[in-house]
C-alpha cells in the first residue's frame, strides 16, 4: 500500500529544493556570497551545539539524501 502522505512530503521536499535552486540562479553574486556567509555561520553554530549535546543529531529526509548523492557524483 502506498503511503500518500509520505509521498506528498517527499515531492514537497523536492519542489522546495528545485525552487531554491532557481531562486539562487536569479540572485546577484554579492547576494549569493552573503547567503553563503550566513549559512556557514549557522552551520558552525549548529555543529557546536551538537558537539556540546545541546541539540540532538538532525534527521535528514530522503529527498535531501538523494540531492547530496546526486551532487557528490556530478562532476564539477
């Protein structure tokens, strides 16, 4: 039996990833650099909180894992 709720969440995650990709294609280089800086600082803080045990390890969605599998096998 197909779990339509899980399938809907999976498709929603992929649509969000694709929408973010197209949004970044329209951004200027300066805006992209500022977003990268902000995201790296957030990542650093989150990593510190995980290391200190303040928050639990994050759970990744199947769409997120497939995206990173695709990115890791795509030549630069």
